[in-house]
C-alpha cells in the first residue's frame, strides 16, 4: 500500500491525476493551494500540498478538487501590494466618482420629472354649469342673490354627487378650520370655505418673518390645496351677517370692477372660525402702532424697521432723531411680544453691523412694556424670571407694572409704579411701536352676539361644551378658535340634573336630598357634560363631606348648588392659542364624521330633533400640551408643570416642535432652507 509520506509516488500520482483535472478546470484549485503555490504546475509545491494536506490515500485525488470550494487563480505571479497613499487616493477617487454618479442621477431624474410637469395639450374641456349657478335666484331679508349652486359643483363626478349632501360652510382659514377640513370625509358634506385670504398662516413663527429670519412664503399654505382634499369649494369673501331663522350667511366680496357685492350662502351647518382682532384697551393713538396678526402686518413691520435704519444713516439726521428712530417699543409681554423683541434683538445684534454703520448698534434700544409683574406671566414663574434675566443680559429693557396711556407719533406715554407704590407718568421716545395686548371680537362676531340673548361675553362668542353657539338653533351653528369661548355654567345646569333624578324618584327637585350614591351619579353626569370639571371632581367623598354642613349624610338643594358654584368658579377660560383652535377643529371634524355615519339610521327612524350631538359624540375636552417661547438664542418650555430653559440646544428643540407642526411637506422644506440660508448668508436686509 502507498504511504502518505512517499514523496516520489505522490509526485507521480500528482502528475497523473493533476493533468486531467487542470484540463477540466484549467483555472481552479483550492483556495488554500493558491495561498501556498505560485504556479499550478510546480511539482514541488504539489508534492508539498499532497503530503501536508490530503490525508486520505484511498480517496481519488480528483474528489477534493470537485467537492471543495474553488476560486479562480492566475498562473502569473501575485502582484505586489500598493502603499497606503496609493490606496487612499484610489478609494477617494472611487468614492468621489460614485458620489458624482449618484448626484448626477438624482439631478437627471429631477429634470425628467420637471419635464413631465409641463403640458403641451390643452387642459380645458366642456364643463356643464347649472343655470342656478350662473343666475342665482334672489331672496332673504335683503333680497340678495342666493348661491344655492356654485360654478364648481359639476367639475367632477365627486362634486356632482356632493350637491345633494348637507351643506357645511366654514368661515375662516386658520388653525381650527384647517384642522376641521383634514378630519372630514369627502363623501359626507358639501363643503364651502369662506375667507378673505386664500392661505393658511402658521402664526407661531410670524415674529421670525418680520426680521427676515424666515420668508413669508414659508409660513403660508394655499387654502385651495387643503380644500381640494375634501372636494370642497372656496370663496374669497368676508362674512357680514347671519340669518339664523333661514340658515343664510350674508357674504361680501369685491368684484372685478372694484365694487363690493353681497349675496347669501345657504348652510345646514355653519362653523365660525374668523379669529379675533387686537384689544385696544381704550388706549389713544393706536394708529401710530403696528400689529402682528397677518402676513401684511409682518411685511409692514419689516419695511418700517429697515426704513428707520436707513433714515438713521443719513448725514442730515441729528443725534436725538437717530436715537428716536432706533428706539423700538413692544407693548405687551406675552409670547408674541416677547418673541418679536427677541427676533428684533437678534437682527440688530447679528446682522446690523455687517451692512450698516457700527454706530447704529450702539444707539439701538429695545423696550418691552408689560402691565403685569413679569413677562410671560402665564408661564411658570421660574421661566418668566429666566426670560427677564436673558433680556437684561441682552440689554432689552423690560418695564413691568406699566400701563400705556397714549401712543403719539414720536413717543409713548405710560404710567408706572415706583418703589413707594405711587403711580408716575413717564414718556419714552420711539421710532417703532408694536401693539400686542390681547384679543377682541371682530365686527362680524359682535353682530351675531347682538342677535342672541345668551351672549354676554364682550370678548368672544359663548358656546356650550359641544362647541355649539349659545342661543342659535341647536346643532346648526358652531364656533371655534379665538372668536369663541366655552361657557361652563355648571351651576346653571343644576336644575336639569336634579330634575332627572326627581323624575326618577317622583319628587320635587328643590326639596330632594341627595345621598352619596346619588351624588356619585350627579358627578358622573357633570363630568360627561363638562369634561374640564373632571380635575375638580376626583375625591367625591371629600367634596360630599365638606359641603354636608349639617352632617345629615345627604346634600340638600342649597348645599349641592354651593358645591357646583364653587367648581364653576375654578374653571378658567380656555387660552386663545393655536393649539386650542387646532384641538377644537379636530374635535368638530370627528363629530361631523360620526353625525354623517349616523344620519341614515336617524333618517330611517325619522329622528331629526333632540340633542343629536350629545347622543353621537362626547363633549369637547381641552388638553394643554404645553407652552414654549423664543427669547433670543435661547428658549423656554412649560409642559404641564415640567418647565426647562436653555441656550442653542433649546432653540433647536423649539424649531423642531414647530417644524413638526408645520401644515405640509412643502412648508417644512422651505423652513429648513430659510434656517440654512440665515446661517450661511445672514438675514435679508431688504424692504419690499
């Protein structure tokens, strides 16, 4: 038998066996052979491989080559390895080339997509339009045209089917209206949006647009694009009045000839979301102030700031006049006023010295006048103090416990309490004044409130917990956003609660005593009707024991009335913020979906009366998600008792929150581009 260690026999066997193998697989041998042999025909290496690796003499020589992993090999010598410098440049050029190919492919793909967006064929076709849309009939108290049909009702089959749906008219294009539109099903209602502007404005970032940190187009979204999702219609007009008995909305718009025309728009459900105006507080001279509510306001503020800076550079401007021109005053220490003062300081501190004489920076002054003891008084006190310390560091003067008496073209008169508690009248030269001190009702809301007996609030329209307008026909008119306030009046509904219990017991409500079990039942009904009262009804046993003054184990009518009045006094009005309007809009959208789903069943059973809203959906409950404010290269946050503040990291978090809340992908892209442009090129110091 042949032994493994016989080199000559193995050499002969290798010659005999390897030749046909190499003919069948001329470029393959095992991977371990390639690492040890320079050539496949070297008998010495073959003898060395067979003597050290293949230990199974009875197995044919070709089997390992057939069944083991084979790799290509060349008979040429292995080339020498290159140095690290060569490999570095080789990989760099390879990665650069790959990057260029990828970017080039993306650019080419973009141009191909862009080319596909252009149309050579004519896009118009014959569209049927009803005669009622072209020649509306007249009627109503003022004998005006009634727009029962719109010119876009037959644009598509979906629009044609919606003509017979319930008419939902939405006033305004703000946070509440947009949130409502996003929750609706396109097949449920014939939707019409009426607004004097044709865009949605992202108001929390509006102070940034006044100084060029953000462009105005980055904060707006075309309202027609949002309305299109629900197959609705948009009319750029202003609501004037409502005929509640006939369900007609009077609308005014300026026609092509520049004349104001009026017409009626019928509705089945009307949602009022017209917002609010600035509260004047009876101060004289507000025509000398600027406001910050719309895009036009932001544009005017930007032009006024740059105009003052340009006038301060003129050689004919005196020192006193220059200091007056560069004195910027903000009346109101709320979030809007504070954020504008911070943005204005950033502009003057970071960009003024690049393009204007440096002496302007030394003579610029920013002042904030606040009637309360602290700015941001609705926030945690620690955050208010942090904001004041930050402004003190930035040399922004904060005048607390001060009330503006009059605004003149060149100065502001205000009263302030001194250290002794006495009121002293002072004056402050100014070249610019922003008025941001609360909200008030619009003229349209005032007309509606004057028609209804149950409207007693001078600042907003009162609604119930289902956001229905108090005094209007039940389930027809709703109000959301800054123009409304939710009226709780828990005690006023006491009689209805007790009447239900009295009917069950067959007793007189005012003479009936409530046991603890019945008190739990009343509390559950109060929570359902007034969700905001839930926090005040947690420990029912303690409340029952506290107001059971005679220790009889029951509550009489007087004791229960006193308890509910106390709870009612603790319920505060909802804040006039974007998040409140957004939550109310989402709530109404979901409720309208439920009402549309229940409509066929109610129609089959001939149910068209009663509190349908309460039967279909729960009452509105506001959830405060927190407050945040920008205070100049830093930000403060107040999230349900958890408050914190910081520098640039907090600023990036502040931006991230608003970036996520932006209404569309388009506006998010524009926001990111504006922030990047500010970092690379600074703010645009141009007036339009």
